[in-house]
C-alpha cells in the first residue's frame, strides 16, 4: 500500500505554494474594511436597481390589466 512518489510531489507542491504566499503582502485591516464596505455599497446599489426594476414591471403589469 505505498503511494509511490505522490507524497514527495505533494510536499513539493506545498512548498511552492508556501513560497508564493510568503512573498505576497497581507492586506491591512483598514484596507480590508474599506474593500468590504465598497463591495457592500456595490451590492446595495445592485439590489436597489433590481427592486426598482421589479416595481416598474409590477406597475406596468397592473397598468396593462386596466
């Protein structure tokens, strides 16, 4: 029940991944908060537009029924 060289390949892959992550700068808490707020604003705008479109469609549907 040997795994052949799979264990060694997995180890090398993990080392490469760790080395790549080591060079990346971490996102600061302030930048993370700003990014999250900006993303939330975008989603709120999309939701508002969707609700407005639904209201228009409902108004058009009720207007055509008369």
